[in-house]
C-alpha cells in the first residue's frame, strides 16, 4: 500500500492538468484513470504501456527542470 501512495504523491507536486497535455498528449481519459473509475463507475486504469510512457515523460520533465535551473 505504501507503494501506491508514492505513485500518487507525484501528482500532489506536479499539476496533472499541465503535465498530461504537454508530456503525454496521446494518453486519453487520464483524469478518469487517475480516479480509477469511468463515467459509469466501472474501474479503469492506465495500461502497462501508458505507465511506461508516464515514467519516460516524468524523466523528461525532470531533465527539463534540471536544464532550466542554472
């Protein structure tokens, strides 16, 4: 359970509504996937490929932030 909290903690620091359109524009319904439920209340989650894409995008974001701080 602690692992799940660590995954969600990043979205307390980074605004998801800014991150997803800029770094992961092809991930659709990310808001619903973050809450875990679709409009009908059925469970929905990020696919393995989307999770991998998010990790790569976060690395790119951190690299971009590092380059801008000098």
